[in-house]
C-alpha cells in the first residue's frame, strides 16, 4: 500500500508541470507557433547577413562602420518597436487612419496572455519587429562611407516612426486603407511595398541629397572582401524563407507555396544575371551572381503567396534583367547609391508588386472573386490597386525622407566632413580597424 502511494506521489511530481503546461497552452497551435518562432529567428539572421553583404562591398577603412549601420538597427528599432512601434502599426487607426494606436500594445503590456489564430501574440509581435529592424538597415547601403553615426541613428529613428510604421499600418493593418483598397486590397505578402520599395526609394532620395562620395565616380572604389559579401548573400537567401514563408502566419499549404516560390525566383534571378554577364563579358562574376540572387528574392517578396512556380521563375528572370539595366543607369546618371539599394530593392520589388497581377494562380482568383462580393475579379482591377499602393509608397517615402534628411542635417549633422571621410568611418567615428593586420595609412 505504501509503495503504491509512493509511486502515485512520485508520478504526480513529474506529471504536474506537464498538466500545468497543457492548461497554459490551451488554444496554441504548436506546429504553427514552432514555425513562426523559426521564421522570426531566420529574419533576424538576415541582419548580420546584410551587414556582411554591405560590409564586404565598401573600402577597408569603412567596413566596421558600414556593418554597424545594420547591427545598431537591432537595438534601436528593437526597443522602439516594443515601446510604441507595434502599437502605432497594428493598433486601431487614428489621425484619419494615418497611424494606429492600442494601449494594450504600448510596451506590449496587454498581450501577455493573448493568442491569435493559435499563435501567442508575443511571437507575432517579434516576427513583425524583425521586419521593422531590417528595413531602415537596407537604406544604409545608399549612404555608405559618408555619414556620421549619430546622424544615421537619428535618421532611422525618424524614418521608422514617420514612414515605416504608417506605411505598414496602411498595407497590413486590418483597417488600413490600402489593406482594404479595391475588392481585395493591395497584395504584398512580405513587404514588397512596406520594406523594399519604401527603403529603395528613400535610399535614392538620401543618395541624391547627400551627394556622392569624395572622388566618385572617377576614383575606383573596390570592394574590400567579396568573400564576405557572398557569405552575406547566402545568409540573406536562407533568411528569406522565414521572411516570405513566415509571412503566411501559419504552417500549411500557403507556407509551402511561399517557400517554393522564394527558392524558384532567387535561383532564376541568379541564373539570368549569369547569362547576361556571359553575353556581355564572357564571364560570370561573384558580385553579379549575388546581385541576381537579391533581384530574384526582392521581386518575389510581394508575390510569393499568389503565384505559381512558372510565374516565380519569370519574375526572377525579369527582375535580374531590369535590375541589371537599373544599375547601369546609375553609372550613367552619376548618382551615388553606393551599394545599389534603389537599383535592386526599389526597382526589383516594385516590379514584383506590379507584375504579380499577371501571374496570380487560378484558385486565388476564384477565392478573390468570391470574397469580393461582386463575383468577379479581373487582372486589370488588381493592377490598378497595386499601382495605387506603389504610388502611395513612393509619395510617402519621397516627401517623408526629404523632410527627415533636412531635420538631421540641420540639427546634429548627417554628411561627414572631408577629413573624416578621407580617414574612414572605422577610425574617425569608432576608433577601430576592421582588419587589424592592415596598415590603414595605405588604404
């Protein structure tokens, strides 16, 4: 009898925590939650990937300063997102729907026990927070090698609050005006507009206002480490599966579709860029290859949820062609978008936002027609909605970025003075050298 009691008590000790855990997790879809946790980590992995990609493309004297532009966004935007970003992005629309607000989202204080569609809201908030982190970091590619660190920090703070959060609310919040535009809203699965077009257009504005780096384009400004750039591109490619497939906010058929289209488009973009270089130069470059990867990734970002493999392949190839000529136009026009943020992200993703209308799968069309209430769906109608979305994004990015630039420049300064620019950001702003065995005097 005593032995039975002993084993019953012992079993209770081991089982009680599991019983509590089961009670606590009622309503949680463990599969979807596990995938969203993984996707959140994958998107964060893209930030060091971006840092490596950009860091390898600049001159040796600016490698650390350039990488810091990506990494510092993790801390600054990471804090702002929790404090107010999530609230003004996904809260109920205020100020005429320009932004949102929800007291429960202020410092995430009201979501401790909240589960949304089987996923703890903490996970959804952190997933979206990683998008918010990488977006302003993308812009740093256009201002590389010539800005004060303090000026960059103020710039991304203001850009996040005044451009990213409102735009995200318009497109992804349930009461956003672009979310509800037309019969079915703007199609932007993972941020073709919210992230890439907004960052790309803002990058172009900043590049034009800052002016070119000293000596550009007459002085050759060679990448310091293309090996690091290729590794960074690899990390971006891996992270993009969480970026796109995670944006389905589930673990099911739509997730598999988005992941597949991401792979197909990236491969197609890289292959097409190699073909272009083979025709033009009779050789394939590593820089061209990774540019093709990115061209394929950014074009499929808005479209991964609605196209099929053939459409993804065509979009990736077209993006590589258009982005290739966009980069050539930069040289001809003479503006210094240092690391081609506009030429790849702005142009490539903008292309995807528009052309996805021509490759939407039949099942999505039928569903869209059914939910529209009209019983009809046309490619032309969706294209008009997509044009509306891209027009609003460009307008907000141009006007907002211009205002923010002058605020930063007239208050704490944005453009480096000539002496510090010649010395390089690593030494003049951070007191360090990226490669300790290299004498910076010969750079």
